[in-house]
C-alpha cells in the first residue's frame, strides 16, 4: 500500500473495520430473553478477518 492513503480509501477501510465487530452484548437478551446465553458474534451480519477474506478497498 502507498505511504499516503487517500481519505476516501481510509474512510472505506474504517467502515469495513467497524462492520467486522461483534454485535453489542445487549442484543442477546433483547432478542432471546434474559435467560439465554448466546455469543453476540452470531448477530453480526458481516464476519471478516484480515487473513481469511479480503476487501475490494
């Protein structure tokens, strides 16, 4: 990658970085009720890792 990153590319990469995070922990009791224990990563639509899946940015 170049030394100087254009702001548009930087914004695209920042958005991709935000999308790969787990869903918030409070979504589990909100969806399933207070007694259910499920990993919040199951509610994340886009699961990406820097080794597995590359982006088009």
